[in-house]
């Protein structure tokens, strides 16, 4: 059975599924932020995109995370979908396990 690329509105109507999807999206954004971070560390404050001096260095991690969130929202790397599907499988396995 072929799974849709991203969960549809019907699938996300279940609160547990919606919460899992949000967590999977947050995980992908965090991973993207980790990938982007070394790229921004090579730019010296004051010489970079904004030329903000020492203050730019303080805000750079937040800017990197926001860029990562925007990349995720526009499709990202596709990490969120398999993470989401795995989370649902794990939840089902826990439900099926006898206590």
C-alpha cells in the first residue's frame, strides 16, 4: 500500500495523529537547524548578511532555527513523514501489547 507523502486533514483529525505530526515536523526543523548551523558559524559577525556586529552572534541561533522551520514548511528534506509514520507504528504496538 502506498502512503501519501504527507498526512491529509482526515488523518490529522485524530488528536493523537495531529500531535505526532507536529512532533515530526518539529524534529525535522531541529535536524535542519543542526545542518544549517555550521554554515552560519563560518560567517563573522559584522561581515555577514545583516552586518549586526556582536549582537548578530547572539541572535544567529534563532535566525538559523527560523530558516530551518521555513524550509520544513516548504517540504523540507522529507524526514517528517517517515518519523511520523514510525511514531504511529510505535503507538499502535504499545496499544496492542498485553499488560
